[in-house]
């Protein structure tokens, strides 16, 4: 093993799973622990949905989606903003708050099946992984990381939890941020998103055959982190 502070140089970890399963929490913890680069691919679909909306297009405009996706490399940035928090920027404007709503998650899920949009996002993600893999290693947060984007990743983890448990967590999270969406509305939105994400014809949300599948309904964040690091450590030997 090298003496570098970047122990995970060369390593790609894919963390896939449905909305509110705890992917972000696990990815951030792994990226911090191993000093790896982190990319949340959900923010790419969310950013595209937001750009389509603010530029006045309907969400299913494939041509506009493809056009905007192709320019993402010049405008989009995902970066650490301190305190283990990550921000999403478009031309240096912080759009994190705009894209994080459940509404934008739903819109992202609606545009995600458009082949042209997916192709552009997958290409963007692969370039990003290529740029950082040898330097620091990369943690990719998404839904098709282990199956489509990085099928050769050495560590693949799929995390899941019941829709009710995920809605409960999202509800608490929103309350903490001062929002008063009802539990029932959040549960319905999560179920709708699951249905679309698991059944889209391209890059559906599914665990790769060689992924470690963790049901986080009964396991807390520390327990999931422990299981994930065991996998990562095993990949070093
Ligand atoms: O992970 P998230 O909640 O930020 O993702 C928002 C939506 O984006 C998700 O419901 C479907 C889409 N998505 C996708 O199709 N493929 C990915 N790799 C990541 C997200």
C-alpha cells in the first residue's frame, strides 16, 4: 500500500439506492474517511430539472434536456463547502437550496428516463471519475453507478430501506429545516419516485449482482458505515 494520505487512490466506490435511503450520509462519511473525491449524481438530474424549469422548458423536452446536459461541464460544479457539507453551483451561483426540494427530486425522476439526458449525465460522470480515480479515488452516489456508470468499480454497495422508514427520515429532516410537509405527502412522493426509478427502461434503480445490499431500516448510519468500510478494507488486500 502507498504512503500517500490518499489510501484509496485508484478505488471507485458506487453507492446506489432509492430516495432517502441514506446514500448521502454514507458517501460523505466514506469520502471524508478515505479522503476520496465525492460526486452525487442525483444532483446532476436535479440541476438539469431545475435548469429546464427556470429556462422555461417543459420537463419532458428531450432536445432541451440534451442541450443543457451537454453544457453541464462548463456550468455545473459540486464541491465541498465546509463542515462535511457539499454545495451545487451553476456558474458559481449556489443552487443547492433550489434543487434539494422533494418537488425537484420528483422532476429529476421524471426527466431521468430520457435517453439523451441519461447518456449526457453518464458521460459527465465517467469523465469525472476518470479525472479523480488515480489521484484520490472516487465515491459515486446514485442509482445506476454499479450497473451502468462504473460496472468495474471494486466496491459496490446498494442501500435500501422501507418506503415508510425513508419517509419518516425525510419528514424529520424537513421538520428540522422548518418545513411542514405532511408525512403522508412525503410517503406518496417517495412511492411515486420509487415506481418511476425502479421501472425506467434505461439505467433502472437496481442492485448490481456483485453489490453488497444493506437494508438500513434496522441499521443506523454508524452500522452502515462499519459494513461499508469492511468492504473497502477487503478491497485493499
Ligand atoms: O438521489 P436523488 O434523490 O438526488 O435523485 C433524484 C432523482 O434523480 C431520482 O429520483 C432519479 C434520478 N437519478 C437517476 O435517474 N440516476 C442517478 N444515478 C441518480 C438520480
